[in-house]
């Protein structure tokens, strides 16, 4: 019954995620380190096969550092609850541990799919403005689960941490920010590498899509164990003739849903 309620809320509330400050002017404000050969990430290492360079400053880097600081406390809470579930005082921690435990029972793609499905059904789509009273707020997984709602980056962060605790190597996990060229908005997804291929875990649909099959999105930033990086300019991932593309899935899921205008902090 609970899953049915979440599923209905998930389907009814699927909207494009406005990462508020990712407007064009704000992208220019991000400062990348000099693109020397030693600092430039090899093309094959990142999702979408594009080179990326580390950011030394900027709003996205600040947000991610803020999440990491809060994650330190959440990891302590998870450790305490994992060692004494009966004495755990955090329902969010217990829920997160259950998701991870269920995923550990599976292997390969099924493990990734279990976490993608569970997080999508557990978190209700909700804007940061409605939930936090501000346009863009990034929260770690236990804070998101405790509130019960979040937007695209909150889903992506929760999946990123859950996959790591389920046994995936840090080098095989990313959070990727994409620009939706159809709706003019930015969107965040988790990405996991399996058998040398990157799969995207998106809150907008249950299917996990390989990065090479993503259409009508432009990768802009990637977050992983090396910190926050900005993608080098690359080709638009578009093929309007592909009826099985991510864009087709997104457009069909958005049918009948109201999308809000792209917002950013000036």
C-alpha cells in the first residue's frame, strides 16, 4: 500500500528539475583550474566520454562541499544504527539501511536497478522552494528521507551514497548535471559504471539509460571522488529520430504535467 502511494505521487509529480543557479551567467562564473595535461581527466574516464577539468571555486563546488560536511554526521548516524537497529532513533537511517541491504542481495545491473527504483519510490518530487523556502538547496540522503521529498539533485545524492554503501567502487560512481535542451532546464542524475559502461539513474523514470543513449541533454558538470569537475564543450546529445531515446521517455512522462519556468539566482 505504501509503495502504491509513493508510485502515484512519483508519477503525478514528475517535473523537470530546475537547478536554480545554473543559468548561463552562473556557468561562466564557475572557475576551472588550468587545463594542463596532468589536471585534465582522461576522456574515457567520465560518463559521456567527455574530458572534464576540476573546479577550484563556484556555487556548485560550494554546494557539494556543504553536502559533504553534512554527510560526515549522517555517516556516524548510519554506523550507529547499523550496529544497533533496535536502538536506532532515526527512521530515515533505518529506511536507508533497508534500501542498501536489499540492493546488496542483488548483483550487477539488478543492484543498480534496485537502488534506482527504491529511491524513486521513497522520495516524493518536491521543489526546494516549497520544501526549504529557497530556490536551490542540496541535502544529504538522511535529511532528504526524513523530509520525504526532494528534487533531482536530492535523488541523485541519495543514489550516489546508497550505491557506494552497497559496494560500488568510488571510481565507478558520479553525479552528473545535464542541460535539457528541449525544456531549457538543468537536471541532475546519478551515474554508475558497470562492465565499463556508464548507466544513468534518473528520478524521472525507472529505466536506467546508458550514457551513449541519452538524447537532447548536454553534460555540463560531473561530481565524483575527484571533486567537482566541469565538462569540456562537447556535442549536443541529440537524435530526434530515435523514438526510444531518453527525450522520448521524458516527454511522455511529462505529458499532462505542469513544468515550472527555469529559475536561477541572479
